[in-house]
C-alpha cells in the first residue's frame, strides 16, 4: 500500500521508504524524513504526538489481518527479516516437516522476550510472551480515530475502492516481503488446539471487532 500510494506523492509528502533491495527494485522510494523520523510501523498515537493538530486533518486508513495468519508471518519474519532475533533453536527451516514447524511455532509463541515501547509499558523494557507482545503491538494500529479499515485478505479490492473514494488511480498491488516464509504450508498447518487458543485469547478484541475466524482464508 505504501509503495502504491507513493506514486501519488510529491516532494513535500512524507515517505517512510525502505532499506530492502527487493522492495527498492519494485519501485519503493527512499525515506525522505529524519527529524522527526517516520518509519513503516510508526503507531498512530506516535504520529498524533508528533503531528499535533495536523493529525486530525488527515484521513486515516489501516489494514487488519487474520491474527492466526499474522502470527505465522511474524514467526518467519523474526528469523529471516533484516535482523534475526529471539531463540535460534526455534528457527524454522524450509526442510522442516509439518510436525517440527508446529512444535517450533508453539515454542516461539510462548517464549518470553524483552520488549521496549509496548502498549502495556511504553517507557521501559518489559518481558512478556511473544504472542502477547504481538497482540499488544498490533492493537495499537486500530484506535478510534481510524476512518477506514481494509482487510489483508481482500486487500486489492479494498484498495481499489479506497482509490475510487480518493479519486486517484489504482494499480495492481505489488507483492513484497514474500521471500521470508520458506514453507508453502498454509498457516492453519502450524496450529494445534492449544496454539489456536493462545491466539484467540491474546487477539480476542481484534478477532471480535473484525469477525475473524481460524479458517477465513
């Protein structure tokens, strides 16, 4: 979405940019701000603090994603993104059979790690389970000030409708950040009943608000 909308931006618009070569090759433009520095996952409350009254003048759009799918995506990103983190022994491998991936994934969700600037404790580092941190962080992007929520599962159509409302041309959205997930297994194959319940508990408010189910896509 950021890459697509950057085509409508001029020299005075804020672009978060990217450091990933694969995204630059697709036309993702460079970051054009530093003080203050906006990045691709700047939470709305941080934007509001930085922008002050200007924040209210903008139409605010966010994207929701099935939490069961989101957790699997984050699992792979944590080990194959720009910075490998967390527990090396839980790193998923392309050759891992389904039962091994499932075991590693559950271990990943339940593992505790240190996080800073979380919704639960924004000013200090806290230790919490990865699944609880992911839920806490994700929920920051759905404040009451959001004007429109698009669905990741129907993103192209929702984007086209948004472009129509904004009276700008739409395009076929590029697929980026797809090389990190090495397995073609559907996200549902990572779950047993306990892992499913962990996601439902941690993401309960998001699941209820946007009516997600485990096998939505």
